[in-house]
């Protein structure tokens, strides 16, 4: 690695004390657009005038630096801990990821559970976010010991809860059902469920085609008695924005996908 965190013997900090709201983004399986949603959530909150941080604890697949166009940046240390990388000149969006600590973007993180858990704990304790309105934590897929480590270490800051991301297919919805059980057992409130890739809206005629069916996320929310936050359609412009590390919300104000994201952000702000 190009850099290392502090030793475990250092006294634990409480850098989350100055963070007003903490939100986990969870998914039962990979490939449902969890990191994509987490990125758009951060950008939507920023557009609403909030100061936001995103903590990428997907140690084996850190995609957040690429999505915010901050790859190859270095993290620095100050007396209060590690300073996040800022994705904008106004320092309204802070980013922390293990991707900043790897010697190259092709380096694989081949660690056993205890080392992963120690790194996650240090990320939560040692990153100096300063005064944040929202901290969004992008987690790996599933319900592993890494998720338990995150939950155990954010309990002291009374997190808002978790947003569960799914696609409409039965396989993805079934995995999210297990995420609901995880939240119940760990006593993490569920803010709501988001159905991603919910149809494809033609950019020419605006007709929506349900490529992966539709309604699985909403039905699951009804069965689990948790809020349904909304559906996000597929949009090639969103994919390209993420590839380029640009803000889809700012670039495509007429997109129905953008409006769906903004509506979800508004629901979160109204809680």
C-alpha cells in the first residue's frame, strides 16, 4: 500500500460526533447499482445545499473514487485524524476510500476478515469529517462480518438507518429480504427501499420499457412494512457520467432518471 492507517493502539476518536446524519447504503447482492445510488444520493444532497461525506467500505471493490473523479489522490493526516479527499473546490463533498491507500488501481486487497474489520473500524474512527450534514456509507454486498463491524462502530452516533437498493428481479429482491432481516437483528432502522434499473426510458420518445420487470422493490417494502422511496430507471447518460466522474444531476436536468433521484433525496431530507 502507498500509505497505512494509524496503529490499533492509538486512542479511539469520535470524529462522527460532528456528523448530523449517518446513512448506510446496503444491497443483498452485487450489480444492483448500490454504489451508483450512493453516489447520486451524495450529489443530490449536495445540490440541496448540504455538506456531505461518503465513506467507501467496500474494501475489495472500491469504485467510489472513480465515480467522483478523484482517483490517484492522496489522503493526509492532521492532528484530528485522516483528512478526506474533497471532490469539489468548495469542499462540500468529502470522500474516503481504501482506493486512496493502494499503490495502484489494479492492486487487489487480499485480506482475511480481522484485517478488513480493523481497517473499517479505523475508517469510522479516524477520518476527520469536520461538520457534516450527512455521511453516506457505501458497504459491500451481502451481510458479512464487515457489515457487523460497521454497525457496531456507528451505533454510538445514533445513525439514521439504512437504505436498501434492489433491482426488480426476484433474485435481487430475495437477497434484499435477507438485508431486512439483518437490519432487524442489528437494530438498524430501515429508511426505505429503492428499486434501481426499474425500466428503460427512451431518450427519443420517453416510452418506458420494463427491461427487468417492475414492482419487486415496492412489493417487498409493503411486505416488510418499510417505506418505498422510489424507482430509478436505467439511463445511459448516468452510466457515462459515472465513467467520466461527472455529476449526472447537474448535467442532465431534463432526465426522468434525474427527477427520480431528486424525488428520493427530497424524501430523505423530509424525514
